């Protein structure tokens, strides 16, 4: 009897043990599934967050580039406009000026842009220098020689004024070009032969450009005392007094 009970008790314990083992296995399996699910959810959440951040970063980068390009485009446009305005301002103000001969050929000098001097040539008793200075910002063109007449300052009628001889055979460029801050120089000899000449002449009348300027722009210069005028000669505009003298000597030939 005792051995039978013992076997029954042992069997009962085995059954209980088996049931407990099954229950523990089930619990462990359930816990593992939840943990795995939680881990999976956490991983998915992290991946989603990373994807969202990556998407946000990518979107932010594109916006930055777009904004940068727009800003650069605006800057380029501004520079171009500014450059144009600057150039236009320089042109309007004259800037450094146009100093080419081709420009001078197409733009006759204006009386307001010229300063004229007349003075005795050093080393000569009968010759005078006519110096026409360009005070403007651009080159300009003059006629080949100044328009000059010699007469009495108080005369009411200048039809009897003396006109000097000039070189012949003129041709070539359409005008004599004068750059800014430079002078066109002509020399006149009132009495090349040094003979007894007219003594009533005491004034020289000079028009810088007889081809383009009105007679109203003529300037009058008083001559010194004891002037005698006889067969005067006038040379072409030149860059130096020496060249102007050579040109004057060829007048009337």
C-alpha cells in the first residue's frame, strides 16, 4: 500500500511539475514576444525619426541653395546695374574724356572750351605766337589755321583790315585735332621782309576756327607800339612754335 501511495504521490508531483513547466514556458514565450515587439517598435520609431530628420535636412539644404542662388542672382543684377550707372555717370560728367583724333574730326571745338593767347615770339621783332588751348574734357577739331585779320581797334569799318597769306595746297585730315590740356600753335609774321609797312594797325583779330565758329566768337588782341605791317604771313596750326614757324615761312608759296 505504501509503495502504491508513493508512486501516486510521485506521479502527482510530476504532473504538477509538468504543468508548472508548461506555464513558465508560455510566460517566457509571451514575455519574449512583447520584448521583441517593443524592441521592433523602438527600432521603427528610431528609423522613422532618422528618416524624418534626414528628410528635413535634405529639404533645408535645397532651400538654402535656392535662396543662395536667388541672392546671387540679385547681387549680379545689382552689380550690372551699378556698373551701368557708373559708366553713364562718367560719360555724362566727361570722366577722363575722349582723346582720340577720330573723335576730334567729328567734334569741332567750341569757343567756350578754348583759351587763346597772343604774344610776341621770343627772338623776333615781327612775329607773334597764337596759342589756342583746349580747356575741355574731350579732344576737338579746329580748322587748319586761325582766321586772322589786322586792323585799327577804333575803326568802325573793318572792310579794309589786312588778311595774312596762308600756306596753299591744303588737304588731308578733316580738321586739326587738339587733345585736352594741349595747345594748337600758329605763328604770324607781320612784316617778313622788315620793310616800311602800315603803321595804323594796332590790333589783331583772331577767330580760332573760321570754318565752324561765328564771327561773334572773334577775340581782339592789342599789338605793341611801332608795329609795321607789310605782306604778313600766317602758318598752319602745329604742335610746337618751331613747326609753326616753318609752316608760316611756306605761306604764299
